[in-house]
C-alpha cells in the first residue's frame, strides 16, 4: 500500500469554534492539514448553508426537530467540505499544470527538503511543455491536506426529550463523533481535553475506525496529550477496544491558545525527550492489546503495527524553532496556531478582532477565568465580549441568556445541567453571596462577586467571528467576540498572506518585526514560574498534600532547567540566542530556588 507523503511539515490546529471552521476549504488544496471543531452544530449548519450557496450545491436545512439533528448536521457539513476541497484541489492541480507562474509560486511555498519541491522545481525550470508528466507526477506525489476534526471529550452534555434523559449516544460529544464517523471523510478525529471512557468505548461501534482488508484505516484517532504517561494510559485503553492511535499530538500546557491545562511542572522539552526515547514503549504494548482485540472481533489484522506519528504544538514562532522540533525530537509535524489568526486566507477572524490582535502588546495576552469549564483560558484584553459583559454587570444584568447550552455542565441547581456563564446561574450565585455580605469584608465580597461574573458565553463568543466575517445574521442577545490566542501571538503584529506565513515557517523570509521575542522554551518556562508563584500567593493555607504537589511542581521545573542547560550547551542550536537562553535559565533557576513552599 503506497501512501503519499504530506508535503508540509506543519499543520493548523483547531482554534476556538469559528476560527478554523472552514480552514480546510481555504488551505487543503495546497496540501496543508487543518482541524475543524465539531462542537457547535448550529454554527456548522449555518456554514453548511453558506458554502452550499457559494458553491451552488443543493441544500436542505436539518431542523432541530429531527431526532439525530446534531450528528446529521455535522455529517452533512463535513461531506460538503470534502466535496469543496476535492473540487478546489483538482482546480489547483490543473492550474499547476497550465501555469508556470502558479507552479513556481507553489514551489516557493514548499520546504527545502521536500521531494515534491525537488520534482516540481525540475518542471518549473524546464522550457518545454510537459503537461501530462506534471499531472502524472502530482497524482503520485501530491494530495490535498487532511480535513481533521476536533472533539473536546469532556464537552459531552447529556440531552433530554422533555424531562426524559436520552441515551448516552445522544450526548453532545457522542453525537459529534457519530457525525464524523458517518461522513465520507478519510481523516482523523483529534480527541482533546482528557479521557472520556464512554466516548472512547463508543469509537468501537464504527467500522471506519478498524483496518480494512488492505490494513488501511479510513478514520483515524489522534490524541492530544500533555505528557507520556497520559498517552500510554489512553493508548492502552483504546487498544483494548480495537482502536489504534495514529498520532500523539503533544501540546504545551501553558504556551498555547484556548484552555491552558498546566502539567505538574513538566516542560515541553523534557516531555518531547521522553516521547523520543520511549516511542517504542508507546507502540509495542498497545499493538499487542490491539491485535488481541481484533482477533476476538474477527477483524483484519495488519502484519505490522500501523504508523504512529508524534507531533507537537504550542508557542512555535520561528523557522529555527520549527526545524529544531523536527530534527532533534524527530517529530512528524509542528502545529502553528495563533499566528494564523492574522492570515485571512487560512482562518476566519473578523476584521475588528484581527486589528485588536495586531495592536495588542505582550501584557495584553493573559490567562483569564472566563471559561465556564473552570480551566484557565488564554485570551486578549479588549474584546467586544469583554466590553459587553462588563456593561451588563454594571447594569445588574450579569450573565448570558445561554442559548446553546453546550457548556451547561454544572449540576448544582439543575440535574439537566446549567452553565456558570448563564444569567440564571449568576443571578442565583449573586443572591446567595448577598446573604453573607455582612459577614465578610468588602474586599472579600468584591473578589467573590468578580469570580462569579467573570465567566463568558464561549459558545456564542467563539462562534460569532464566522457570522461577522461572512455576513451571516446573528440571532439573539448580543455577546460580541471571544478569541483564544496563545501568548506567542504578542510577537506577530501585522496581517499576513498565506504565502508569506508559510515561507516564514520554512525560513525563506520573516513576518516578525525586529522587536524582542523570547525563545519558545524560555517563554513556556516563564509562564510556569509565574503560574507557580500566582498559585502559592492565592493559597493562604497550604495542606501537606498541596505542599507535596507544589514541591513536585517546583522540582520538575528545576529538572527542566537542568535539561535545557545541557541541551543548549551540547547542541549547535539557537546559536544567536544561546547566551541569552542560558542566562535566562540561570535567572529562572535562582528565582525558583528562592521560592519557599
């Protein structure tokens, strides 16, 4: 079985609900992989209608009155995206065949080590017509980028018919998985935000996740993980169900966009080193369990373990960092997220929000408490959502009308679930707080009040950019836009073409200004040291268990600093920044050693 190698060494990870909702339509014809969030079926239905009209495809609305509307909406949109991508890919290949200018531009977008680049360079420099040869070469060596999808496993709210709970297969994440599984796509589902045993069991109900008679997986599984132990546990669990993990996507705990799931002080470099050294330990045990389960299911068993990729993302900003992750850690691809928010040809960001990102400084990007999930959420100051939310608070109308209820996962007041960003929840909490006003200080009262009203309606705020950018009518209460860039966004401050951003990734040019930008590993270390100090300040009384937790956190950071000191001293990497990096490591080591727990 021959597999066409992916022409690029980067991918565009999922961003929010809207920011990559149609990225494959924009970039897949160039061989670039990207990921669609399939959380919000309402947004997906609107985008299906929008693109059906744009490409003159037949469209029939899938109403909420249909029993399985959520899954059916997702399936229909993904099939439409697949159809458009294939259409645009065919058109692009025809353009490459007929236009030397288009062929030369595409060659200029490919990495220097690419076999595809070398082959196309020959045709681009040839003075004679070789139309059929070029077409044949493209067919053998070039494919469109993957249309992967993302499911946050814990966003799996149960649903009801009247007051009766529906079976778990109608839970939000379960229905999203079914929508993907029933689609025509041959791609992967990225499972993020931790393990959901029920959802993982559900994977085994769909034949596309098992090898066909040629050993091929039509649908693959990618696990987004933050450490080796988590990857090992989840891979074995899935293998026992007959599900093979085709890729482990390692993401920095804090130097990333969206929700920031901090590790216990483990830094990205040491984490990647463990994956590099122990990759076979990840594959062999899972393969044994997988084969046993396939035997029991009397399914086809490939002669060799299937391919396993290791990819990484979080805070990458230069070609040097990109290449280091590929070369030293032997990764298969590097994720570039936040910088693409300034590339309209690749993502869907409304003009006002792009302007906000361009003008924002380093101190404007921060970990907020706006997520109803109760997890720190990376964002930027000055969003329209922040302004609207604060105005409501001042008018004693805190909270959202909560039209979508995707994050209605809190069961304190309602067994069906309630969102902590909803008006219903915040009104109740503020009323309860008022009863204790005379027993606490004004400072304590304001702190508790701020904690309650901090939550934002992510369901609407993260979807709105697609509506605004595509002139789609927004129904209901005004919520503005929520955006979730990582801290790395601070160093990108102008709108960029897709051509220039890709060439920046490969080191042909730079879209960064000459202003200071710390190395990605140092930036992550700084974020973790700040995280430790912030949490220690917040905890007025520390139990023995908590002390042990923070000591481990601190020890892991110090161990990570020692790892980096040796790494950057012994290897010919980051030569221009090396002295600065080593000095920063020494400074953070001293700062950590001075922290008393």
